[in-house]
C-alpha cells in the first residue's frame, strides 16, 4: 500500500479514529503539554531555585511512588489494588492545575481545591463514562487524607460530597501514602536545591519547607513503619527538629495571593 492509498484508507476510518486513537492521543498530548507549562515554586525560582513544572513533578512523584510501594512490600505491607491507585494518583493529581494554575501548598484552600477538581473533570470529560469515573475517583485520592481541607470544610457542594462519601477507614491507606509521597517530594526538592547552591536563598527554601512538612511527615512515619524505616527514620526526625530549633533567623513563609 503506497502513501496515497494509505491516505484514502485513513480518511475512510476518520470517524473511528476520532472515537479512540485521536480521542486518547489528543487528550494525552494536551495533558502533557499543559502540565509542562505549569511552573511550580515560582516565588523561589525568582530567587534562583531550580525550575520545576508539573510534568516533571508528576514523573518524579510517580518514580518516588514506585520506590515507596516497593519499600512497603519489602516490609510485608501488601498494598494490593492500593498500590495501583497510589501510583496512578501521582500521575494524574496535578492535571486540574492546567486550567486552575499551581497553588503553593501554603496558599491552598478548600475553595481552590474544589476549583482544581472541577478543572480536572472538564479535562477528562470526553472519556467513556466508566473510564472517566474511575480516573476521577483515583484523582480524588489526594483529597481524602485525615487533614483534607475539603473534609474539614462545610457548605461545599458536589464534588466534595463524593469525596466525603468515600471517606472511610478502608479508603484511607492510599490517601495517606499518597500524602506521604507528596510531602516527602517537597522535602526532596528543597534538599536538592540546597545541595546544588548552598546559599542563603536555598537555605531559606529548605527551612521554610521543613517547617511546613516536618510535623506531618513525623505523623505519617509513626503510623507507617516502612515509611519511617526507609524514608523518615527517627534520627532524621530528631536532626530536622534540632535544625528547625536553631533556624530562628530564617523568616516565616508568607502566603502569596
């Protein structure tokens, strides 16, 4: 079959291609492009921190998730289907930011979370319903941890009701481990920047991130033995506690609206 005949054949298949190959291909490509255009840590990159976009962050989070999942498995914590949900959530968790933009963790609110959820719904809206609903449920994993802003808020309409209705002890495992991966990723980014530059601004970034993440990482480590053993052991917890105790010269992180 030469190119001309192939072209004629493809034109005959146009409607079928739109239903699957073009649909999925366009969605994946648009998400990939959209994530690459969302810049994270903006207020710190102005001061020389490493530029990171959402596409890079999603890949890093997914790679970290694989390592964390294997650490749990090595310690006899068989996560089963939760392992897939955790890994999948790391890949899709920032897609809503393509339309809503990145919100630094200190500036996040329940209202902004809801806006991001609705943005995500719109982006995947053309997927077949069963696929769309399952991916949406995986995306919501990140909002189901104990300290979820949405779960602590009242008066928010759908889809927060979906999140709350799925909030159960049985459904907490994947949400908590995802939270651990996300928070630990913040710390890794800050430590990497400090190692790269070792100047005042990179030190400020590190201290400010640790102030916001250390207590929750200690909480998670005390709940999950594998996370404590491999990622946030007692000696590291004590070292960081001491570091924060002698860092009063570093200003508190300010919200940027």
